[in-house]
């Protein structure tokens, strides 16, 4: 950990010598290494354009059962609804399909 990056720092810091970006997310240190093709000319002030394509969530694996209780419900439609991280999953067992509600920005806890 670099001595000039403190947990209270809100801004990311780029270390040119190591070719890595250092920041804190929720108080935890995160280090991201730049691809070797970008190391020589990488700059935090340069903003890259957004990609033309968007990712689409196809399937959610897992269930949050370790620290959350009563988070699986059966709806009148026959779907099961539960949450994993910040995603609400509506699972249709007959069709073996999922629908996803992605409006949360933080982990869901009941």
C-alpha cells in the first residue's frame, strides 16, 4: 500500500512506476493494474468514451442465506422471488427462467 493513499481518500491515485490505479471502495484498498498496452500513456484525466454495446444479465447464481433470513417468497404467479447482492431475482421453475430487478445500488438486506 502506498503511503500517500489513505483510507479516507475519495480520489483514485495512479502510480506510474507500477502501472496501477489505487483507490478505496467501502474502506477497503483496491488496486487495479493497467493493461501493458496502456501503461506508457495512461492518464486519470483522460476520459474514454462509453462502449457502444451494453452487457445484459442472463442468469444469477447463488442465494444470500448466510446473513439474511426470510428472503425467499412464493408469488401468486408461481414465481419465487429472492435477492442476491443488489439484484432481485424472480425465478419461474416451470419455465426454468429468471427475471431480474436491477434498480438497487447497494446490497439488499432484510
